[in-house]
């Protein structure tokens, strides 16, 4: 299988331990094996390794205490660390008493947090890992990204329906059922399908509960499970009120991968036109923004903005400093930009952007003094990954 050149650096000082969190199949293990080929690698997906350390977690301390110090110059990698929370006490002891550094890799910290276990008290830095991004894919194909998603092996496969069906099954079996996150697995599976249909929309917990045959409180808890297991982002409304009152108080949820979302919603995007393609484009742009923020360790908010008169801006970054409207068309209509112009009039962001499928970039200034840029999406992504919008 093709190995993508991942742009995440994970440059940490010698002796510093880290947690590396990311959804299943984003490529965490491949990345770590390539970056740290000489590290001791403990894979808790291996039944023998898992069983032995589950029963006797202190064996980790004994094994590493007996290691040749030269092998411990590189960090020790423990993959799927959330499967054995008790290991973190041993890791803590080894950090403090032996000076050993660790990379603790996993697909969810939910079990660890709920168990109240030792999260190393700040001794390990937190990093996040994501599906592929635009800059990592030679000859990037936007339509393929919509349908296949950006998980490395799924972006490349020609049997995408079968692959994504297996992925969802693995998620339900290994993340939800095995970790006992829900009691009603069939109900959660039905909810997951509906979450695909509702991707990026204002959430109505009551309507979703009715469709799933559960109560609204459970729906809200299910969404939190998606966030905790790193397969969804909760995007909250921008609530800095000035002249206009907000109509919404609930978040929007976007799944972590556009291909997984379209698979769950049973959507196939055949061209870069139409409502579904536009939603997928908005979702893809959000994925790039979230990956940039997460991989660079930025403390940056991502919100949306909507008023009682239904003026809306897709994404508001960094407490209003950047406003982004996403349109798949080549030349967005003026009526589609009313929300962006209203936001600019009220908040005067440093960057006001229309990300679209235009061939050329343009800058427009209107009589009120509002200035906004119309950017082809590739130009926007080049600027994003160059850090232009977070200076």
C-alpha cells in the first residue's frame, strides 16, 4: 500500500512523553513506526500482549527496567493504551524513576477519563492525529475525497462501499461494544446512521430521539460519545452578541471524515454540483481547518454564526478574527453572502473569506467599508497550511 508523507512533525524534546489521540485507521501506527523505527513498540491489539499486561500490568515496569539503556533513547510506544488503564500507573513510575519517555497512542481517552485513572498529571503532552489532508496527497481529487473519505487506505481503495461498511462495523464492535460505552448497541447503530444524515446541520435532539426510539437525553449522550471517541466535532454557535440576537443555542456536529459521513447517509457524490456536493465541500474545508489547528497545537475556537433572521456564516475562527463562508460554486451569488457581510459589519474580522471553486482570487470592498476575499479552495488551503490566518 502507498505510504503517504504525513506532515505532522511530533517534534518534542528528548525525554518528553506524549499522548497521541486519533480515530481508528487515521494512520497513527504507521506514522509512529516510520518516525521511530528503533523504538520499543507495544501493541495492545495483539491478543498475547493485551492479555499478559491486562492481568499483570507491572510486567511493563519489569520488562523496561531490564532493557538495554541504548534501546530506551527513543520513546517507548504503547499503542491502544486506553485498553489497559492500569498501565498508566506503571508508565508514571517509569517516567519518574527511570526517566523513560513514552508515546501513548489511542483512539479514545473516554475510558481513561471515566475510570478516573492516572493521566500523568501533565507529564505527557497531548497531540491529535487526523485523516489525510490536502497537502499530503499528490494529485488530490476532491470528488474522490467526498466519496472515499480521507482515511489513508480508504482513499486509495476501489472497493469503497465494502471498506467503509467494515470500518463502521469495526468502530461499533471495538470502540463501542468492547469498551461498554452503550447498553443498547442496535439503538446506537441506528443513531450513527442518522448522525450521517444530520451531519453539519442544527441539531434537534427530540426529532433524532423520535427516529431512533430513544429519549433526547440519550441522543445528547450518544453525540458526546462520538466526540469522545474522536469521530465527530461539536461546533458551537458564536455567542458574542452585538446588534443581532442569535437564534440557536445548540451545536452542529460534523463527523471526522467526509467519506464516512456520506457512507452513513447513503450518498454518492457524482459531480461538483448540487446540494449534497456543497455540504460535502463545507465538511471537507472544516476537516482541513480542524487538522491544521490540532496538528499545530493551537488554542483556537471554531464556531458558526446564525441570527434570528437566518443570516449565517459557516465558520468563525479565533473568537471572530476570521469569518469563512464556503460555497462550491465558481461564482457565489450575492444573496449567498448576506450572512458574511452582516457578520463583517458587526464584528470587523481580520479575514473575511469566501472559499469556493472559483478559478481566480478576488478582493471586494463595498461602500460600508467591508472587505472580503473570494478564494479558490486550493489557494485557501495553501494559505491555511502556511499559517496565514492564525498570525
